[in-house]
């Protein structure tokens, strides 16, 4: 079975469950006046798998953007997964149009925020205010994996180095 087939089955299972919930009267329609089959297709277009999005490669690691206004026009948020390689770090930067929340899934990093630095480990999150200078350096032996979210679908980044 191919990876895409497995993802398709998974998506069908989720959407099938949603359809069953609707048939039982557990969920109202998201799109009034739209037939159930059309609604399921509209919802399916809003589902994205990490393997289906391009990878932004950097010398320090990778970024995969799952949700943003480019992928979903009108989206008011950006969500992605970042990987930072051992001994590497992303450049110091800030976001002039949004705040950021970073959640550590795996790895250990030193995160600078303004003039302060804090160690982040799995299960920790940090809120980064709009315009705050920050970056993350991998302080461990394993690749950092973190969820990054922004309060804008069109996040802007200004690099300082």
C-alpha cells in the first residue's frame, strides 16, 4: 500500500466519521445550504498532511508550512513544523506583523528572546511577542522538532544577521 493511499484511507476515515456524526444529528452543517457530499469535499480540501507540503531547506534545518494564507486563502494563522539540526541555530529575527508561539516536541534548545536566553525541552512552549528579536540554537545531540504558530496567515520575518 502506498503512502498516499494510506493517507487517503485516513482522510476517508475521518470524513466518514464526520458524515456519521452528521447523520446522527451530532454536528450541524458548516456551510448552510450546501449538500452533505459537497460539505465533505469542502472539508477535505482543508485537510493537509505533512508529507504533502514542500520542505524549506536551510543550513540549520527545515520548515514545513501546513497552514497559512497562501495555502488557505483568508487564513488568519500560520502553522508549521520546524527542525533544527544538532549544533545549528536559525538566524536572529523578528516578526513585525504577528506574535509567535513555539512548542517543543523533541530535542533541547537554547532560545533567545531579546537579551535573555532560556533552555527549552519537550513539552515546553514559549510565547514570542510581535517585534521581539529571537532565535533557537540546538543545544543537544538530537534534531529539535517544534510546532510553530503565528497570529497571521501572512507572517513576515525580518532577519538581523
